[in-house]
C-alpha cells in the first residue's frame, strides 16, 4: 500500500509562543528525569525513533547502499497516467514545471543533511522516473509541498513509480526561500524525510487515512 504525506503548513507557526531566543527553548531529557511541562509522556530516543518509523515505510536498499534521486525535466504523465496509477495520484502533476537550478542545489543540500544521518547514500541519476525519488514542481492545490513515502517494509505495489516522489508548489513564494533555514529549504528537508519513510511525530486525525499533514 502506498502512503502519502501531504503537507499544507498553512497554519504552522515556526516559533513557539513566548520563545524569543533559542535559549528560551526547553530541552527535556529523554530519561524522563524532568516531567514535560504539558504532562505528556517523555519518550526515550528508541521510542521516538520507532514512532517516526511506525508505518514501516522503507526503501529496499540493495548491496550498493544507494537511494537514487532525479529532477524530472518533463511532466511525468507517461509514468503517471497509466490507469493503474490514476486513482492514487489524481492530478498531482497538474502545472508541472522542472525544478530550477537553485531548487536542485537546495535539494542536493537537503539530501546531504540526510545522507549524514542515515546509512544509505543518495546518488543523483539523470532520467525520467528512473530513480527512487523524483523531484518536481506541481500545483498541488492547497498544499505547499508533499511526498509519497516508500512501501511498507520495502515492498512493491502498483504505485511503485510514484513512491518517494516529492512535489513542491512553485506558486507558493515561500517555497523559493532556498537559503539554509529558509522556508523552501526547510520544506525540502522535511519532504525528503517523508520520501525516505519517516512520519510526523504525531498521528494526525486526518481526513483520509493515508495522508499526513
Ligand atoms: Zn510532512
């Protein structure tokens, strides 16, 4: 089964209320020695990691240890318009445009951050859909950006072509803030997290069961 991470971010406030500098942020030790201010349970690192991985969505990384990615230069409707994919992806490719050179560099920077954290290496491929993760701009309705996660336990299904693909809405100006810490760069890093299988740290009471927001 494919899983969709659909991010709207429309109501996200980047700075917690009352926090005016990083030193005001509270860091809660994972050993539970300090109760959380809101009374919620404090998870260990292992519990937190298991939560982020709770859907079991992973790439079946081969012995070469690679996850491949590409920047689509053409509307992938040849891949996506197959009737067997259509019910899943809807109009995800509406308004397709290729990533700009600046977006490609930003995505490479975000991938490098993840590459430092995980065992597999990201390798760029040229070509149309010939990679695990394909980046593209589309007009994805209200969403700023979205991504499909890989399959449960690295399996394959009928949506194999679209798993791991990342969509950015080029009509949202914030998405072009591509400096480190900028909205667009942060959104790319976030979506790549979904593209390698991570969920949000909370379970959204979503409208559709396959979506995270
Ligand atoms: Zn997300």
